[in-house]
């Protein structure tokens, strides 16, 4: 009998509830691999976020922990990030889903 793997099977349907969850997961792992932060730093923020918001989904907490960490490290300019997120929301609310959005969302490093 083969023992159960310690990590989730990321190819199995249902591992992530939505594409953005897989994207934020991969983004945090890649940024850690590039040396932008220690994994223990992220884990501490994620744990605090989960405890502070027990009714939030796991990946909402993951997202908020990532934003907090990247802002604290100076990798993310939160004001610019928030402005761009609001612009995307406004665009999507007025979009009739027949015009392709060609401008990517970017992360602007803090000065």
C-alpha cells in the first residue's frame, strides 16, 4: 500500500476553487524561491491572517498575507496596487464581455 502524499496533488480537480487561488499560490512560492522573503515570515503572516479571519477562505487569507508581506518588504506599493485593482473592478463592471482586455496588471516596485 502506497502512503498518502504529504502535499496535495495540485493536478487533482478541486485543489483550488478558482484560477486566482492557484495563481497567488504559485506567485508566493516563486517570490520566496527568488529570495524576496523567508518562508517563516510568510507562514507567520498567513497564520495570523487565518486566526484573525476564521470565516475567510484559506486563499483569501493567503492573498492578504502575501500583500501584507510584499508591502512590508517594499516589493509592492499598496496605494498603486489598490488604485489598479479599483480600475480593473470599474472596467469589469462596465465591460460587456466582448472586448478583450490587453493591458496587463503590473506590480510596481516601491520607490
